[in-house]
């Protein structure tokens, strides 16, 4: 699905509810305590910040351009590299892979992007816990989606969307057979989360721990 809007459609309800709560609170406080005090102004400032952060969370980076590079695997999310290690991937590959984890704070763009061109060959939703997203066990114990993409050369990359302690909704409307186009929307995770990417061991990794990524712009690795 191509992105054209400045705000993601998933934010419509959240923004409306936040606006309604803010308006109701302001009206109620002024009805109970009509004389304006410092506490009134502090409340207004706090509620304005909450509303702005909610709107900002659902922003769509329409100004970005997808990095075009042969054999590149692009960052599927904005955030910070929290893990870069060799692990055993037991759900799909059942062998060792290079895992790169991107931790997304509530301040990051939370839309996820396809990291390269290909086809969705595997998709599965897993209910689970809501542990802190930066914990290693969150990759398998938390609620998550597993998506496998295969390019024309037969090379496969696994992307895992993981809900965190605050994030309680993973948005993804994919199924096996769907086309994957680098830089287009894969889905999103609401309010802080993590995305894991599992690469072949011979992939040339371009990022390190604490490296900040920009979705669909940062090159995570190049495939052999």
C-alpha cells in the first residue's frame, strides 16, 4: 500500500479519543473551578503536550525517499539498534541467522516498511505477553508477527514485529503471496515497540549497536 497521507489512518480513533478527553477535562475543570490559577495553566500545557505527542506518533514521513542500492536490506523501522548477534531462529529457518533488532521509542515514526523487493512467503501472528521490548525474550514471548520475504534470487529475510510493554496493537494486513516493495508500508506498531530482522549469516552488516536507523533509508546490510 502506497503512503500519501500525513497522518496514518490507524491514528484517527486515538486522536479523536485524546481530543475528546482533553476537551472534557478542560470543560469540567473550568466548571468546577472557574477562577484561573497556575494549576489551570499547567493542566492546559500538559494536555496540549499529550495531544501533540498523540498526533505526532501517527505521522507519516511522506518526505522520505527509499534508498536504492543493489542487494540492500533497508531498515524496516525508525529507532536504535538494540541487538546485532548470531542466534538460532526456530520458527521458520530452524538454523542460525544474524539478528538485528531495532528498538522504537514512543517518539519514533511507528510505521514499518518492507526492507527489500520480493514476495511475502510466510506470515503468522502470535499472541503473547507484553514484556519490555528491549528484553531478549520479548522476541518470542511477546505478542508478535512473523513475516518472511523472498526475492527473485531466492534469498529470504525474516521480519518480526514485536509489541512492547506500552505497545498493545500490531497493525499488519499481509498474507502469503503479497508483493513486497522496498520502502512501502508493511504495517505499524502502536506506542513503543521493536522490530527484529533475521538475515543470512553471510550478509554484510552495515550497522552497530546504538546506531540510529531511519526507516526505508538506512541500509542495515547487503545480501550476498
